C-alpha cells in the first residue's frame, strides 16, 4: 500500500508539473526547467551522501571503535541480504540516526552518540533496521526523483515571475499569478507527503528486518522526547536535510501537519504496535547469534541481559530467543 501511495503521489506531482509547465512557460519553458532540475538534482544524487555526512560532522567507525553499533549493523545487513554499509558516528547530544547513499552498494548509516547513550541494544537494533529499510527500499532514489520534479515546478514559477509567463493560457494573467504563488507550495506538499509515506514503509521494513516492532516503537518514543529536549544546531542550520533523520531533528513540530517531513510519532508507534499484534514483525531475516533456523513458535524465550543504557518496559520490547 505504501508503494502504491508513493507511485500515485509521484504521478500526481508529474501531472502537476506538466499542467503548470504548459500554463506558465509553454512547452519550451517546461522542457528547459525539467532539464535544469535534472542537472541540479543529479549532481546532488551522486554527491549527496558525502556532502550530508560532512555537514553533519559524521566520522567513519569500525568494529574496534564502535563495537556494539558495528556488530548490530553487520548482523542486520546480513539478515536483510544487503551489502555491509559504511558505519558513521555523529558526536551529537540529540538522539537520532539517518541513512544516505544512492544505492545499497554505496550506502552509509549514521547514529549520534546521544542515541547510543539513550537506547538499549534492542532499541538500537530497531532503529538501525529502520535505516537499512530505507537503503533496501532505495528511498534516496525516490526522494531524488521527487526533488527533480518539485525543483522543476519551482523553476517554472520563477521563470514566470521574471519573464511574465504564458499569458495566453486559458486562465489569463490572474491565473498565471495564482499558479506562480501556489504551484511551488503544492509541489512541496506532495514532496513532504511522499517523505512521510516512506517513513511508514521504513518502520514496517525495519520491524521485519529486526523482528522487533515493539523495540522500534519504544525507541521512537524515546527519540522523539530526546529530540525535543536537545537542540541540533547543525540540523537547524540545514533544515532541507531534516527528512533524512528517523525523527524530526528540528524544534517546534509536535504533530502531523502539511509541512512536516515526518508522520506524528504516536501514529508511527500505533502502527508498529498493530503490526506486532498481527505478527507481521515476527519475520526471521537471516542468521542471528540468538537464534537458529527454526520457527519462532517452537522456541522458548529467555530474558535479555546486558542492556546497554537502561531497560525498556516489558510491553515495549521483545526478548531474544534461543532453542
């Protein structure tokens, strides 16, 4: 369903571009704007991973430098049948995480030091599984395609603003003015709707990779509260990157809105709890040191020990399993 929504939203944005392009710039203006948008966003697509990591102050780490994080990512990548991504650590008090890279072969996942201090191991696993789901779903490519069309619409509006647009369109001069004002806003709304749809898809995919939807739900609750209490100055200075993080790193957003890049956290938690209740998160995705290739129904639980930075309420976590 999330893929269908994304496809429909992309089709709606493309249709919006074609209609606005004809009304404002005619066929010639539409083609020019589209080519310029492709060139700009193509450069961003190939270089965005390095630019984002550098802007966020992320540093690469290996197993010796961040043993817990590296082992978790390695285990989850194998379970998701993905190449091992590069692992980065961000010296940032705000608990958060993000993924970047144009494809699974060039992917990177990053977590902040605040996240590692706040969450226990099950919750960290849920968060990193969410980020690997973004990689597996190629969400970077989807958002780049969206940015191409949205950028082209904004350029058409700018062309019309400076050059007068196509005044012979059926709506006349007043229609052209209205389109100049509202077209970029409409494109931005569709772009943000696609971003929110991909977050729900990554939550579900992360729950399937880790097999722990309730641990991810617990992590989201902690991360949202932690992000509200701790300001991320780098993210505030670069709000265009906010959609990359697992929870909104910017201050002032507490609910779903038309201008939000993230769904309301409580809605995401509710969806994960519903998924856990239906058994949809109990998917064994590959080898794990805690389980063998047997159905979970035939295994008996044991309590997890060695929590990294605290414990999770009983209703907010899943136990490890052993034969």
